[in-house]
């Protein structure tokens, strides 16, 4: 087994937990739809998080030719993946414990969700520049910096209109990032 295979198995398991949390919550929300108050902004963010987890798992492939890994490099790679799985867990309400108001749950947990989002983006930027040696103005960096600013503002500001506009903007940023980085490779 190569070091890349070793890395990718662990990362795949971590991301699978995050996707599983969100999909389980969606299933519970469908089953309990008559007894809960759903919130579209929450659903949109959790959908975007699934898309991001798939994209970052896919982006792992670019590292398959790397032969040697030091533990600090490995750790700098693992932190963003662990963080995004933790975001999925915090974003996902526990309906089995009686949570019925998804909107209230979303705003109670949004400081944690978006603070972790800022940690995710900052740790990914750090990995990209420090471990990979990417230039500071590589195509994906602009989107990460914009996302970092957006997540910091979302962590502190609970305005409903802003959160709605921000999730729309986030989808546009992710679609633009895909167009610039994924389809140009």
C-alpha cells in the first residue's frame, strides 16, 4: 500500500461520516415532515456542504503521484477534512432528541458552523501554500479568500436576509471555482 492509498482511505472514511450525517438528517426530516419546522437556508447550506465534500474528496486525487509524506504534511492535509466532517455534524440537527425547529437550530449553531468553515478554509490555504508550495495567487486561492471572509461574517451576523444571500453567493462561488479550477485541468 502506498502512502497515498493509506491517506485516501482515512480521508474517505472521514468524509463518509460527514455525508452520512447530512443524508440521515434529510431522511429524518422527510419522515417527520409533519412535525418539524424546516428551513430552506439550512437545507441549502447542507446541500452545498455535500457538494463541497465530494469536490474536496475528488481534489485529493492530484496528490496521487506524491511519493513521500512527512507527518506534518500529513497532519496539514488531514485537518481540513476533519474540520469539514465536524461542520457536517454540527450543522445537522438531532431530530431523535426532539429538535423540531430547524430554523432556530440553524441560528443557534451558525456561529460554530461558520467559525469551523473559516478554520477549514484557512487550514486548506495553509496546506496549499506550505505543503504544496502553490503560489499565493493560484486560481483557487481567490475563492478560498472570499469564502474565508464570508464565513467569518456569517459566524457573527445572524441576519436572515444576509444568510439567504450568502448561501446563494456561496453556490455561485463554488460553481465559479469549479469552472475555473476543475474544468480547466
